[in-house]
C-alpha cells in the first residue's frame, strides 16, 4: 500500500514524497528536510491507523 503525496508549502516549495510500509521518507531539499518531515508525519498521523 502506497500513498502519493503532493504538498505545496506556504513559501511556495512543492514537496513530493511517498508513504510506504517502511519508515516515512520524504524527498526534499536539505533546508526544509526536518520541517517538511515533521509536517508530513503530523498530517498522516490522523490518516494512517
């Protein structure tokens, strides 16, 4: 099972990543890596049982 993720951050940077059965990994720039990862994990905390 895999979820395709497309998000646009408030500062205009588009984030594209995938949620798989493995630990969450997101392909983003090094500057927003931690920020984006925390944001995505919070977002999917309610969607994933």
